C-alpha cells in the first residue's frame, strides 16, 4: 500500500508530493506492530513516519507512551520520526522531542478550539518567547474567521450544528456565563454565532491552564472490532465478505 501511494504521488506530482505514514502502536499490547510498520514505511519510500503512541484498544484513554516513540526513532534512521499524543502546549512538544529524540510532533486534540497552539509551537521551536495567550475578544475574532471559512467552503448549504462543539472548545475556561454557553450550544446560523460573540466580554484574559482541558475523545475502548480471522496470521490476506467501512482509526 505504501509503495503504491508513493509511486502514484511521485508520478502524479513529478516527485513533489511527499507521502508520510501515521500509525498507532498496534491493535493492543499483544499485537504491537509499530516497529514493523516504521521499518516498512521507511523501506517503501515514505518521507516521514508519525507514531500515535497508543494502541487501538487504548483509543484515547491512557497517556501516550513516549518510550515507544524513542524506540521507533532508534530503528527508523533515514527519515524523520514524528511523535504524537497528548501535546497540548509548546512545552509538551519540546519535552516530547527531548525525551524521545523525535524530529517533530503531530498535533491532535490540543488544537481543538486553540488554533493559536501552532504559533506557540513555532515560537518555542525558534527559541522565541511564547505569544501572549488570546483575550476573549481575540478568541471571538478567531471564531468569526473560522465561521467565515466554513461558509466559504460549504457553498450554499451552511450547517453550523457540527460547529457547536468547536464553539464550546473555543470558549472553555473563559468567563462566559451559563446563559451564553447555553446559547452557544444551540447555534444554527451565522447570526446565532454573532449574537453570542457580540455579548462576550472582549477584555476577559485567557484562563490559567486552558490547554489542559479535555477536548473531544478521552476514553479507552473495551474491544477492537476486526474482520474475522484477522489476528490468526498477519501474512495471510483475510477474505473480506464485503467492502470494509472506511474510517480513520486516528
Ligand atoms: C476529532 C479528531 C479527528 C481525527 N482525525 C484523524 C484523521 O483523520 N487521521 C488521523 O491520522 N488521525 C486523526 N485523529 C487522531 C489525531 O491525529 C491524533 O493521532 C490523536 O488525537 C492523538 O493525539 P492527541 O493525544 O494529541 O490528541 C483525529 C483525532 C480527533 C480527536
């Protein structure tokens, strides 16, 4: 699969599109595949690998296992190894790179409602002091831009219901008040969003420790659903009765 993707990207783009490969530790602790996956990706022409240092069974529950990223870095030597899991602040990124020797990090939940995390990371990686965390007014401006981009990309049909969770993440920790939070949880139109934003206290400063708030998934799984016979022999192609549902395991 990786070789096919690399060859297709090379031929379609004249070698300009790098293919990176991201994987988890494996299915569960009895089926750890990340070292094999890294070696294969490197051998088949991937430009970089990224390890989400949890198993599929871990889902988003336990902390990412940094020691596994360090181990992968020892094995994959000719392409960058990126670490992933639990990066919520620039300090998290620096400490992951220091602890594991990885070449960079991949951001997951840490940027939900906090897209300025990338500016903080850039400053930290360039040795500059972090930018000042945004006031509630600055957050409102980011939300307006996010909504404008959604409208621009969605054409005629603008569905803002899926945006409600982002609005909640943006406002987390700021002194918003329960009435406005309830209104934020019900927005359906751009005007609804504006009605919430226009009533925020623009001068309210960023809350302490906002980065640590839980966002999106946080749970482990009880079991991983796999095609029948999948684990019996890793080298045998399983016979799939019907096309697999396509979804990202993250
Ligand atoms: C809402 C959401 C969507 C995601 N979508 C993808 C995806 O499309 N592809 C992917 O490789 N990982 C995806 N992930 C997983 C993240 O890239 C990342 O591996 C994971 O969240 C672990 O990092 P974290 O602990 O910093 O959140 C997603 C995660 C979340 C929370």
